[in-house]
């Protein structure tokens, strides 16, 4: 008798994803109390890049077009609200991310949409392929958002130097 059925695993992973999302929210809110640096902008996408190693496993292989669409969807759609709510301010010569009331709601909304999309996509491809698609979606989102942040940070530091 198998004690861990796929339906239980789905529930465990769903709640695990929610717990991680709540943790990420707290980390993001706490991070806004510290000055922004290039290192803090660049390290998250670099760290996430290691996730591309998942494609070494044949079970995660997806058609290239699906991967491009998932990445583009993250780049064009999911990054947009994050970009619109990310603003920096200078306080005592240091650059800080401004807190936005809508930021938390946007992150929760993006999580909810991803969870719903995940359920729909999982009906047609394997769990590992679904994970690969959603990794690419998240990767596209964070790359564009962090590039925007880096550009905005450099403009502000150039203004300080002048």
C-alpha cells in the first residue's frame, strides 16, 4: 500500500509553495529597510540561473517553443506589475526601495495566478515539465524586473555623482 498518493503530494507541494511565497513576502518587505546595492539587485537572478541545470534531466525536457513562450510570458506579463510598483528613493545619500502598499497584493495576485495556471497546465504535461515551464516563466519575470531595477539604480547613482 502506497502511503503517499499523488493527490496528497499535490496538496503538500501547494501548501509548501504558499509557505515559501509568504516567506518571500516577509523577506522582500524586510529588505526594503536596507539600502539597495548592485550586488543585492544582481545576485537573485544569478542564483536562480542555477535552476537551468534542471534541464539536464530528460524528464524536464519541453519543446523549445513552449519554453520561449513561458519565458516571454514572464518577461512581458508577470514582470510588468513588479516594474510599475518598484521605485527607489535617496535617503541620507543611500538608495532605498520605496515601499508600495500594492506590492504585497501584486505578489499575492501573481502567486494566485501562477497556482491557477499551474493546475491547468499540469493536466496536459508531467509535473516535472510543468515545473520547468513555471521556472522559465518566473525566470523571465525576475530577469526583466531586476534589469529594470539595475537601470533605475544606475540612473540614481549617476545623479548622485553629478
